[in-house]
C-alpha cells in the first residue's frame, strides 16, 4: 500500500497578498457550499437547520450554508472554534482581523486591515461607511455542551452581526454525522450566514450584485473551512503522536 502523506498544518499567511492567495484566489480542495436542486429543497433544509437556533426561516431571503466533514471528535472540533482570534491561521487576519473585545469570544470586532481608526483623522467624516469595524459580532446564543436528548451531539456559536459587512447573523456549528444524509466524518462543521444587505432582506432580487458578493463570500468561506479541517486533523494527529512517544517510557 502507498504510504499516506503526513498531515501538516495550514501555512501561515504573511501579509495582505498571501491572504488574497490563500483565501480568495486559491481553489479549495473540498467544495463546502450546500447546493439544492430546487427552491423547495433549499427552503425545507433551511427551516430544519434554523429551528435549532431559534431563527425564523423566512427572516433572511439570502442564506448561505457551508459544510465540511472533519476527522476529529465533535468536542475536539468545537474547541477549535473556541480558539478563534486574531492569530488564527484559518482566517484572513491581514484583511479582516479578528479582535476580541476585552478578550471575550462573546464580543468580536472584525477590523478591515486591522485598523481601529480611519486614515488621516477622518473618523467623523467616514463614520457613515461602517467600515471600522467592518462588522461586529455579539453573542446571541452559545451552546457549548449538548443537551442529553441531542442525538447529534450539537454545539454552536450564534452571533448577531452589524456593521459594514452585510450579514444579520453568523453561526459556527458542529455536530455528529447523520448516516441518512451520507455523512461519514465524525465531525460535521457548518458555517451559516444570513445576509441582510443594509436592512434590505430581499436583496437577492438584485441578481448581479448578489452573485458577485456571494461568489467572494463563498470562496473565502470554503477556504476557511478547508483550513480548519486541516488544522483540526493535524492537531489531533500531533497529539496522538506525542502520546505514543510518551507511552514508550511507561
């Protein structure tokens, strides 16, 4: 049998240009956007998945759901989500830096190019642009431990969002596989976004802007999830190797 390639962590992004390459230009190894053959299938799926979060399914007409399977336990993958900060190799921090307010996961600013102020002292003039912060995430509901009756071992971080990047809510969600859906990997990781284009929740009718915006968003999200899968599986493998090495001395 051919020797399996060792798992390696994602390469560090060094600057703005490598962020562009790793997260926008590079084609993700695994496609993550969930697509549907009909609008009815999409609506039914949206209703089922959003029931868990207490969000009305018709509140956002533009809803993007990405999914990737990860070969780690659910609890381990969720702990990766809890690490999310400005040093993450899985996020384009040179373009959109993650800034935990008071080091709290419950309150996060996403800063365009890491800037906290507008250039040339133009904060008052440019305040209307909502570019600093690019958007703000406030916890709406965090489920860090599954309920006893949860058959799928689900955990999630649900945020309400505001600011220049037009999303109304953002969910990072991980659960066990569901065999009837053809899922195999022990962790199923989802990123779910409800777009709210500056209060216009039916913005998807403007097809041209809708397609461009979603195209960029979907490419970046797919690369983020692929890197999270790579990092989570590498950490777990690295931990196993260290345990095996240490066990030799007992």
